[in-house]
C-alpha cells in the first residue's frame, strides 16, 4: 500500500511542477511567479530587503522577423539559462519578458546581478546563428513598506522603459516616489 501512495504523491508533485512551469524556458510561469512573489513580499522588511528585476529582450520582434520564431525561441531559452544561473526566483512573464525576485538583496546587490545578466546576454552565442547577437534591458525596483506585487512590478516596469528609452542594453533603477510622481 505504501508504494502506491508514494507513486500517487510523486505524480501529484509532477503535475504541480508541470502546471507551474513555462514550457519553453522551464522557468516559473507567470501564475507561479506571482504566488512566489506574494510569499517573498510577505517576508520582506527593512532588515530583509527584496528587489525585483524585470528583463526584456531588446528588439525581439526584429529577431523573430529576420531569423524566424524558432530562433526567437532559442534566444528566449538562452536568456532563461542566464537567469537560472542567478539562483534567484525567476519566471517568464510572457513573450520576451522575464522577472527575477531577489529576496535578501537591496538595490546595490541586485544591480550587480542585473549588470551581470545584461553583459552575459550581450556575450551569448546563439547556437547555429553566428551573426545573431542580442541584448536585454533591465529595470529594478526595491520593495518598500506597503508594496504589493503590482506596485513593485509597476516600478520595475517604469525602470525597464527608462532603460529602453536610454538606448537599450542598459540597467535602470526606480524609486517608490517615481511611481507616485508618474501616477499623480
């Protein structure tokens, strides 16, 4: 009886894992990432910082248009591999956009990781596409008292678009006051 029970538990665990995983990248999918973000925000405090990185592949439509969607998928998987190496909570928000949650990291520590991600993406050789190089833009936002995942994502998104406007292949940081200024 015990063996059957263990098999059922293993199957249940495998199904949960499959439901939480983005099929292309093997990172967390958006829903699973949002659940993990809720847990991370609940544990964030002044003595336990949390920073969110939002990553977007630059000129991704152009990659798909020039090389095809299959090569675009390879580029997405390349970025996922770079993000997985961070050891942080990583997920695909959709399309060519990703998020990395970094519990225990303030802006300074997370910025070091963000710059490493950016430079690793720029240096990545895409298999069987010698002439293809790609870059990524990254926006950072640090948790502050009263933040929800939505406000944290909004600030990271604002920083991401500042990086895009600044010329792409950049890291940009935002502050809680920026969201207030942008909304008000």
